[in-house]
C-alpha cells in the first residue's frame, strides 16, 4: 500500500532482501492470507510493518509482474488520511518506516 499523507509524501519501509543482500526502500506489503481479500491484506501489512493505518483505501492497480507460467498477482492500493496506531509489530523483515 502506498500510504500518502497531506503533503503528498509516501511512507516507505527500509527492507533487507536476501538474494541481492541489499537494503532498499519499498512500499509496505506482503502476501494475502487464506480467506483474506487483497485490500484486507494491504491494511494488515501496512499496520504490521509501520504502525500506521489508512483512513481511506482505494485500489490502484492489479497486475502480474512476471511473464510466463508463474501466477504472482500483485494488487496495489493507495491509502490516505494516515493515523499512527502504534509501533510496528513485524520487525524481523523491516528495518524502519
């Protein structure tokens, strides 16, 4: 989810990727759990990774990032009216928001 504040800034997380062994900045996200809709997963992952919740969530795009036989649908949402609801609870994957 791309969480945008009133100054048009987007909240990113600093995350370590094992394969290239590099730290980078990304929009918060993660897998959709069984029985969960993509928008629910985006809200959950945002809060887990950053401690923020979006007041409004709007779908932006759903796409397949890899061609061929791989099914890896990605859904991107825009969150607005951010509210900090606590500290991140998922700290093993994210360095900081």
